C-alpha cells in the first residue's frame, strides 16, 4: 500500500507522510520541492528548476546538480513521487487534495458557487475551511525572490476568498461574527475598499450606525492622503444608504428556534489543551459527512473533543447544537426518549419518541451530539439511520468506544495526547495538560520537572491518556513526579479519583429512566478512576474477547496476527477465532491498530512503501500490527495473573520469538533484509521480554542464548539498540549455560568476542576468543575461524586475516549460511583493502559488490558502497569514492541506520583529506566523531581504521592553522544534521573535481 503524502505551501513548506512530518532539511532540496509543488502534475523543465535554484547566474554543472538534488529528494520522500520526463521532472500526486493550495482553490470555488446560489451558510462553512488551510505567507521559509511570481497570486486569491467569506457570514445574519476579522483586514490592507464596505455594513447591521459612518470618514482620509483619490462608487453608495437607513440593509429576522433554544452544549469548566489536528479533522468530516463517530480508548477524551468540535462548528447550524449523553441509559428502548428529552420535546401524543424526534428535525439544520454510545450500539445505529433519512439537513457527531456501523458513518480515531516535545522544544500536549491540571489543584510542578524529563516520562508511561494524566495531577498535591513514577506498577490503585459527593448518582440523571443496575452504577461513576474506565470496557466485551485481552497482555509494545495466533490460541480460544476476537477488541477500542510504514530501498526506483506484518510463511510482508496501550495491558496482566496462566503464556511467547529470531538469521542478507531489520526493531520490546524470561526462568537459558546470538547475526543490535545491550544479554545468558552444551557455548563465546572487538575492548576480546578455543569440538568451526579473522584484522592488523576470512566465507557458503557468509565476505574485502595488494583488493571488492547486488540486500549494498570507496581511496582514484559514499549515507539514513553513517562519514573525511580538501575533511571528521559518540563505538581499538584516521588527522592539521582546524572540526561535531552537511560538502567537492567521480552518466547532463 502506497504512502499518503500531504504538502503545504500556504505558509512554510511542510511535508507529511501518512500523517507524520517529513523533514526536508537542505535549503536547495526545499527550493526544488517547492518548485515542483507550485506546478504539481505538470512537467517542470530542467532550465526552470535551475532558475529557481540559482537565479540568472547558475554555477558550472548546474544541470547535473539538479539531477543530484532530484535523486536526494527521491530518497527523502520516495521514488514514486518525482517522475522523470524527457523535458524535465514532474511531481506526480495521486490525490491533488494532498496539496494545500489545490484544496484551498477547490474549496474557494465551491464556496463561491454556493454563495452565488444564495446558500450563504454552506458558503461560509466552505470558505472558512479554505482560509483555515493558510499558516502564514506562502513559502515564507524560502527566499522571497525565488517565488516572486507565485506568492502574489496566491495572496490575492486569499484576499478574494476573505471578501467572499465576509459576504457569506453577513448574509447568514451573523454580522457580529465577521467584525473582528474585518477590523484586522482593514488594518492590514487599509487601501482595499471592499473590506471597508463590508465592515461598514456589518457595523450598521449590529446597530452601530455611528461607527459605520466613522469608518467611511477614516477610509476617505486614508485614500486622500495615500493615493490622492476619493472613495469609490461602492463605498459612496453604501454611505448614502446608511445615512438614509435603507430598509434592505436591515438583516432579516431569523427563524425562531425550536423548543429549548439554540442548543444545550455545557460550558467548559477547564482549559482545552492541544488537539488542533483532531479538531480540524472533525470539522472537515462534519463538512463532508452526515454521521461522524469519534472512537478511541476509554479516558482518551472523545467527549471533550466532540464538544469542542461541535462548538467550533456551531455557526454552520442555525438550529443549534444539541448534546445527548447516553452514559446512564441502560435500556436500548429508552435511547430515542433520551434524545427527545435532550431536544426539549414534550410530545404527549400516542406516537413513538422516534417519530416525534424525526418530525422535529425534518426541516432543521442541526448538529446532534450523541455521547457515550458504546453500550447501546445497535439501538443508537438504528435510530441514527432513521433520523438521517428523515432530516436531510441533520448532522450527527457520536462518541463511542465501538463504531456504530450505520451506513455513511465516517470514523475519527481519537489518539492519545502527544508525549514528545515539539521540534521547537515546546512541551507536548500531555505535559501541558499535566502542568495545567496540577496548577488547578494547587500542586505546581517543580521548575525542573520539564527539563529533567520526569514529567514527559510520567505522561509517556500513562500512554498520554488525558484521564490518567488528570488523575496523576491530583496526586501531585501530595506526591512528587518521581514518587508517582515509582508507584505506577499499581496504577489502578494509585490513580483513583477523589470520592466526591458532586458525582451524580444514576437516579439524578434525567435520561436514566430505568432502575439502576450494575452497568448503570458503572456509568454514573466510571470517570472517577482509571480502573473504573478499564472495567467499563471489560464489561462490554464478550467472554472470548476478555480472555484474549488477558492473554494479549503478554506482548510488550506490539504484535501481529500470527504472533497472537501462535501465543494466545488454545484452552478456550480456537486459532481460527483469534482474528475475529481481535477485530472485536479493535472495534471496542481495546486493541489499537498500528499500520507501520517501512521505507524499503529508497535509493531504487523499484522500492515501495509498505506496511509491515507477517505472511503465512512467517516472513515480513504487507499487513497490520496491533498494540495494547500500557494501561490496558496492565489491566489485562492483572486478569491473566488472577487466572494463574502467566508462566504458560510466557513460555509460548519466548518460544515464538526464538523461532522468529532464528528465521530472521536464516534469511539475513536477502531481498527481505530491510524488512527484517524494521520488523526486529519493532519487535525489540517482545524480544527483550523473551530474553528476560529465559534469563530468570530455570532451564530457559539455551533458548535465550539462541535469541541473543541470532539477533547478533542479523545486526539487529546495531539498528534497534546498542552493542552494550547486546553484550549485556549475551554475557548474562552465557553465565547460565551448561558447559556440556558445546554448540551454544561456542556460539555465545564467538558473539561475545565480536561485540568486544567492535567496541574496541581488546582485553575482553582476547579473553572471549580464548573461551571459543576452550570448546574443542568447535575450535576449527566456521564461526570460530570467522571470529579469529575479524580479531586478526581489527585488533592485530595482521595480513593473515585475509586467509582466515576467506576460509570462513567458503565454509559458511558450503553450509548454506548466507547471512554469515555475507559478513565473512564483507570483512574479507575490508581486510584485502587495508592489508592486501591492489589486485587482491579490487578482486575482493568486486566479489563483495556482486554478492550484495545479487542478494538484493539493501543494508549489504550500503557496505559494498563503503568498501568500494575504501578500495578507491587506498588502491585507485579517491575522487571516485565520493559518490558511493554519498549513496551509502543516503541509503543508511533512509534505513534509519545509526551505526553505518559513523563509518561512511569517517571514510569520506579520509577521502577529502587525500584529495586536498583539508578544511572540508576537518568538518567531516567532526561529524564522524559525533556519530561515533552517539553509537558508543571507539575507533582507537580498531587497528587499521585508527591508523588511517590518525594519518588523515595529521595531514589535515599539517595544512591548517590550529584555530582553523578546531573551528572546522567543531562545525561538524556540533552540526544538527551532520549527514546533510557532509553530503553538501561532498557535492561541492565533486563539482570541484570536475565531475570525474560522477561517471559517464552525469556527463550527458540529462535528467536522471
């Protein structure tokens, strides 16, 4: 399934992929993207792009540079967006509504048409939505001269739309709603007479005739002083009609509202935090759909969001916005009567309440908010369908933990509050809520609570659930944030609300027309405690769903369908029923569906954006993942513990993830390599849980050791965590192994050796290698020979490693261990580059590159590119290594590889130094140092690499003053994005080298 992109040019350039922001950091890439967006769907000639990027004086090789920028843009966004045409490039968008400027124009046209058809209410809603897309001046973060032909036109369209909006609002008999905006517009555009005319008319219709006349005098003075002219015909005519009190200027008297006034929305008693995106989406859906249902986990704030969205949309509903709270209604037969009572109907006839409500609504334009529908889904759905058929202007906004399932229903999934701070350092929504509610309870957070991350950690562990955060804020009057964090293991006891007499009983709720039962009792007080919310959801589930909920709590982080079937089926749950039970839990907002976007091979045209899951064979493919919020998971864990089945489930859980790790290792270095890396990274919480269970449960150490070893073979620890964690698990499980188990003992010792070598811990590496030799049966086995070769290369720097690694490679290939053979091939090629002759190095490099390409393994290809650059540096033409290094860096970033870039940057610095670009080499040395610090790797313990590092450093220092070197190095070490900085430097170096490293393809200067 392809990703959905949204682009914004009505303000700073903005890009999102499936709702998540995509950063396009480089200034030239942003300009290129903006140039393609303003002509989205049309071919933009290369010369036009050159003009946008560099103006009238482009640099030498500008067309080749455009080709390079397009390649980088494809790797950032995806290869399917930017298509090459014989004349240039075109940004292909499957849905043009993904561009805010296109949506704005479409909404403005539709609103203008509605106004022309004398439908001002519809026009006002559409035009307000169109104007809401603006976030500032068009492309305000780019140099204004680059888009001077685009911005004025867009701004003029915006002004015309603002004029149309004001006309529509005034014609809706709501002049007071237009006045604040018209006052702002006349201040900002004082010479635009139309705004003054609208402001005068609105003031007059609000009974402020004197102020309207004063407006005329004010604009007359402005026009005379600035332009030396009198007001236009429209202003003069309006002025005269106001003086004579023309009858057609008086607004028509609106139709009398129905029983109960214009609505019954309760006033807000606390501040509303965040939710801007959800509010905008709710308003968008209400504009397009007649039935919108807000769904989400209990306590997530569905009601609050719906009420705020309804209040914001009230202007579009002249007959009001009406709330019906169904929380205390337990009898489905009473739903229609609850709606009638909330609407203020007192029908005494023999007809049904549903007939009375339908008759009342049939000619009204009204928004009905049905709150807390989850326990009455069937009855609510039936009534909703009947009302929508009877009342064509009716809109319904419902809240429910389960979808209603009525025809035409549009769902709005209400997520938890954000728990990560914004890119500008602004506090997350969850932290803002915590601070606000704490202040309301006179429990002010310490000044350092935000800076030390404790408030963020508390909100994260509470899943960003507003109810849980508000209950925690109450506790802050007697506990510190740290003390609450310590006690979250029993969060349901800790986060119980105050027992207050202010909470109404069931009998006091007007719509509770039946005798209170157990569900009604819960309905009256379920908001008091976190446990109450969970118990309410639990009570709505079927017995099978409750059992599966408990069993799913064994998963940490997330899971897929195959995992749930393997671990949770049996003893009351048939395997074939798992999918239906999960679906039921999803519908009830207990299980969250998590489509996970995986960017595969962004450097190739064939690569696609997929959603990761498991195919029937257990391999990663396109599908869905699921998750229990931690609060829901803990409730399930309590239920599982009460049933006494925890150990059995943990056994099945660890067995499943042992087989998963083994399959990943067996398929390492193949076409699914990237998807395996992505999947293992997402499964790390479950893998850690399995490792921990194997560590503490008697007899499970061999299984845990197998998981740790297989994860090391797939390089999972390099991607998803750190080598320090890998070492922790391998060493702790190694100590529990029975020495009589020769194979696991030898494999664990070999992996301990490898980790110690890569970390630069030479004493530990020597000791672990001795452990390998201490297992006689495996002393000459391929894994041990391989580790000996890596040790001889990186610790000793001895050319004997070449033969050792070649031997290990051949033995792995003979055993069919493709992934292990790939690693041996890689280190063999590296060894020959550092320690072999020119012919050996080139032959080994070619073998490695061919193997990586034949395997279709994206991660492997990044290292084959690195090896190519290293071989060119030591045995060929260094400039030919820059392009492979750039390619490796772009691919590594697309893969979210935080290990590889440290070494690609380091090798780029060596290459720049060898080419004589000493200042640039110093910058990239600093960037490489920062990346090594982030990964914890030590170059000092890696003999051939440290030698080349020292040689480059000495060379650069020799050609630079100390202060200049320090300044350049610090620039790289402190750069926010060292990779982008290095790519820019490499690009400039390639241009200076005359394009020699670009190869024959770039010389043609055609779009690529």
